[in-house]
C-alpha cells in the first residue's frame, strides 16, 4: 500500500457510550422482535446494560436516540468486497460476461489497488448498516493481493471474515487465452498460513478473522480434503463456496459431494443454492450448514430463483441468511436484499394464488422473517451468534441507529419499526453505526478511519495515518478508469468463450 494519504482528522474513542431513549429491537423467543424503549450502555466493545433508564458513567459519550430505532448491525454472509473498482460494469450483464470481466480484472488490478478496493467496499457496507461481512475474496491473483486487501478491511473498521480464495489466473491472452495449468500452486496455502499466524488475525479478539473461500471441487478428494484440513488446523472456522447446481455440466450436487468427503458441517456457508433440491436442503439442514442467498444478483444473472421462503424446499428458512454478493452490480445495502427476498417470495406465492383463484387474508412471509435473515441468521451462519446478530447484554456492540421522523420512516417507524427498516428505510435514514462499540458513522456521515499496512515480518501495522472518505473515492475512481481503459471487447469475448468451455457451456443463441 502506498503511504500518500491526506487528512488530519482524529478518531476519538470513549471508554463507554450510552445510547439514550431509543426504540431497541430485542430478539425474543423464536426470533420474535420485541421493540422496547430503553437505554443501551456500551462499555468497551460490549453491551453492558439495557434498561429503561441508565445513569451515565463519568466520561460517558451520550448519543441521543430519542425518535430513533436501535437495530442489530446487519450480517452479510456473501460479498465480493474487492469489486468496488468494477462498479458500473455489471448492472446489465449476464453471468458469463461478468465472469470474463472478473478474470480480466486480474490482469489490471495490482496488489496496492486491493487496499483501496476493499476499503471502499467495506465502507460502503458500513454506510448501509452492515457491521459484519463474509468476504468471498476471489481476487488472490498473487501472494501480495490478499494481504493488501486485508489491510483495507482492517482500516475500514468493519467486522469481517476474510475468505481467502484460491483463484484461476490467466497465464496468457496472446495468441490465445490460456489459464495457468496449476490451479493451486504451493504459494497459495503458504501465504494462507503466513496470514493465519500474523497479527492481529491470530488474535481471538481481532475484528477481522481469516476464513477460506473454495470453489475448486474439480480437484481430487485428497487435495480438497487436504486444503480444508490445513485451513482448519490454522484456526479457520468458516469456509464458503458457491453452490449453483448444473453450473458445471453434469456435476454432482455440492452438498452431496461435501457430505461424502465428511466436510458438510456447521461453519460451511454455501452461496446462492440455485437449483438446490429438497434433498440438498435436508443434507444442509441436518449438518447445520447455512445458505447465503443474494436475491438481486440471483435474479439478474440467472443463478436463482432465490431460495428464501421457497415452499418446495422444506427446511430452507432456518438455514437461510442473506448477502449482497456484488455491490458492483447492485446496491451494497442488506436492507435492499431483505426487501427483494421478501417481495420476490410474495410474488411467487401470489402467482400460485391467482392460478388457483385464491385471495388469502394474509401473506405468508413477514418483514420480520427477512429482517432475521439479515441479522441473527447471518450470525448463526458465521458461528458468531453468541457475539452478534441481536441486541443483548454481553454481546458485541454492533448497532445501527435509524431516524424515525424522516419522510420515508415517519408513521411506519412508530407503528412497526421492523417493517419500517425492511420496507421503507434507505441509507439516508441511517444516522449512526457502531462496530465493537466504536462509532463508524455519525450524523449520517462515515467517520475517518485509520490506515493499516501489511509487513511480512510484523503483520498488519497501524500506520498512524487517517483516511477520509473523499480520499478513498478519489483513489477508487482512478483505479476504475484504469481498469475500464484496459478492457477491450475482443479480449473479454475471448475470455468469456474460454470460461464457457471450461464449465461445459456453449454460447447461448437466445437473448435473456
């Protein structure tokens, strides 16, 4: 990472904080939400009291939450955070052209770029109320790319599981497109081990932890199991994979394969689950393995339909969480994913009602169900339900404070605060975001962040420098312009054809 950072703002940390007089969304039995007027006292990084009236300790930072909702921070279980420089390229793009651009990006984006890319992506998430991300980091094009990206994540202040991911790399584009013959060179797991044992990732209290992203199931059972075992021996608790049935022609169901390898278990997060069968869901449910649904991209890129609330997949709801997937293609807001998941499911159900001539009194899927997928169920997917996902004494102070008197929120927030968030709120309504008890957004604006840098011997080091959002915006825009200038249509078409061939698909003659 370059050290040319500007800004002189300081970050003030208070020993305690009191959120006074808000409507606090408390999870009760069976994940019901019980809104209550209360104060929330934060000491250090955890919630120490939730009571009707709390006396502020000496030196306490008081945040007035009257006419505000205090919500758990959102938990995003599938996100390619590095894709900030690619925003604007995917909104009208199908899956294989998307994959071509992602592969081509590896020819342009440097390891230094990854610092700014992950910083920008995570700050966009924080701005939208996300306090935890499962980052499926499939940009590990060299041994230096992931450390730089992690430095950006640490700098953002978000809670994150960085899913270090082996990726296919382009070895040549002339005279023809060729991928590197070895999908898993020695340096990949060597670098993983170095990161896993580095400070602060090796600290149990670190806000950023190392996970594994893995999609190379074409490799032998011995290799796959070996990678999983090595990762787990280094303390990795979360492993994530894409699961889109029939994406690879005539491939075995991923849950079935993982079960046969003895790898299907809690801590495994399978993203999308497009084409999943009831048998697949039963296997995942029995193993306490979670799905991360990303409704926006699943609908847009034909890897759905979204599995949330599907009646033909009994047992899917208790193991379903939500993710943004590609903020390069859609909003970075988890509320947006809740909304699309809910309304898509309602639309599918309505189609059945219309076909049967039925006019039911109530909808089957409620706003609280979508809200829980983006909070407590996301925490369970990441094995972090004891610390995050709900507001409770002893849990981490990962909180989002919403305005209730804005044009969007007034009336509905007073009637049903969960409904207000899921169906009416926007990013403008998020006043304050706290992660680990630290204020990351205040008065509707992102706070400046501290810069971290990777050193192979020291680990990740606080540089003593502060970065304002405008600096991030300037850097990421410059990277974006460089990426766009390097991508020719002819190269992208060649890469796309090669990728299609690798997955056993021909060019579609039908326009979607």
